């Protein structure tokens, strides 16, 4: 399944790159999402396969930091959320403002949206990783998992974790809740716009878009 996931996403990226008809904002975002999917599965699945092979069910605190697994997992899952929100916005513009679509979603704007998503996700991940580094642990930490789950690491700490928990809740509200609300808003406007179309053919075309 891991190999299928990687090669499936690679084929999609190659198809978008090779076919000039697919050089549109939607497929540009979809290719980026495929790349992120490869990265997020490659961050956690190899360790899981190693655990299955060695009959081991733990990952140590040192492994989490040396392999930078936790940083990349938070980075790519956050980036997934932002790209889905950007793709929802792209469909909102395509359906609700079709005449201005190519002006609003020009290549430069598309690149900026992806770049901002990368920067915000990288800072978000760096914040959580830095907050874990300030914690102290009383014993050798072994997490019963195949990836470094942030909540489990915080629960195993001996030092005060109040600030870590506050940062998790506050950051999750902004950086997970924000894109989620953006997706809901975009699709609610899309649905209301489609329902306002009088002809059945117009509705069908808008839904297929």
C-alpha cells in the first residue's frame, strides 16, 4: 500500500508536468498535494514497516529528534490542511467569479499561495518542536507508537506542560480551524451559487467544474 501510494502520487505529478492541458491552477495545487502526500507517508510508514519487521512497538525520544520525524510530520499534515483550503478557494473563484478566474488565480498568485502555505506550516511545526525541546524527562522515553505523537511526548514529561498544552490548543484553533472554516465557507458559497442558476445545463456545468 505504501508503494502504491508513492507511485500513484508520482504518476499524478508526472501527468500534470507532462500534459500542457493540465497546467491550470487546480492541477498545480493537486500536484503539490500529491507531493505532500508522498512526504507525509514517507515520514511515518517506513518506521511502521521497520517495527513490524523487528517486532518492536516503540520509538524513542532520541529517534524522534535525530530523525526529525515529529517536525516533518507536523509540517506536512499542516501543509495538507492549507493546500485543501487553497484548492477550495480556487473552486470558489472558478464557479462564483468565472469571468475573473484567470486574472485572480494567475500563476504568480498560485505560487505565492503555495509558498505562504509552506512558510506558515514550517513555522507552526518549528514552534511545536521547539516547545518539546524545552521539556525535561525523568526516564528514558519510549513511545508505544511508530511515530512521535506530540500529545504522548508531552504527557511523558516531568516538567510543567501547561504552556505546551496552551500552544497546542491555540495553534490548532488558528491553523487547523482556520483552513477548515475557509473550506466550509468556500463550498457553502459554491453550493448557494449553483442553486441560484436557473437552467439545468448551467447547474450541471457548475457541478462538474
